[in-house]
C-alpha cells in the first residue's frame, strides 16, 4: 500500500472476487457442520465415510447439493458449528 492511500480502495482482490469470498465462507459453514455432526468423534469412521460417499459423493452433480447435504445430516444444515469454531457462540462443538 502506498503511504497516504486508502487500503480498501487499493486491495484488488475485492474487485471481482467478492462473491467467491462469500462462497468460501458458506463452504466452511457446511464443512464445519458436516465434520461436527458426523466425524468429530472419529474422523476416520468407516460408517460416516461410507454414508458420505453414498449420499454426497456418488450422486455428484445429479442432485442438488443442498438436498444431498440435508440427506447426509438428516436435517437442514445450520450455522452452529461454524459460529462455535469462530468463537462467536459457545456450544458443545
């Protein structure tokens, strides 16, 4: 940054990439929810891994990602694990 300039006006990645940064955060919301819900107790669980393969990986693009996520979790995804991981909410995660 040049002295006397406004950093936020000179940070090039915010121009054109803003939607991707937003998308990255949502992917972290979903991955935190998946991990805390199914893999926290045993990250190498064959049962959870097989369920993930069957319900998320195998269908690939043939199903809507939100539907696959809900099918795997057995409920709609939520922000709880993400907020807890960021220190914004205390919880059991």
